[in-house]
């Protein structure tokens, strides 16, 4: 494991170090990065996310997603792609 640092700006913003952007595949302007906060361990994980419009899912699929989001000890995914494949399989 390698640690990287970034300085917090006046508006609470940071620039992700290039190595971090390369690792998660967020290399272009407009790429979306998701943050998963684990309050128990006081840690944060981040990954490149693919944002899909809600119209891409039916009401039933959105309800399933909400149910998953509120589960304790839910499924963890190694990548955003794995998460999206799981969503598509619902």
C-alpha cells in the first residue's frame, strides 16, 4: 500500500494525485469519482464511477437499488465495472 497526500483548498477541494487518478482510471475531465465512507473504520475508498441517468432503470430496478443501498453488511465490489455488472444482473 502506498500513501499519497493532497492539500485541502479553501473550499474543501483537493486535486487527486496523478498516480491515484491512473490507479482508478479517472484520467479525463468530467470523469466521476465515487467515495465510499466507512464510519466504523473512519476510512474512505474511492473509485471511478459511471453515472447513468435514472431513465436507464425501471421503477422496480430503482427500488431494488434503494434496498441494496440500505442493507447492512452489503456486498462490496472491487471495481465500478463490477458494481455496474451486478446492477445489470438485477
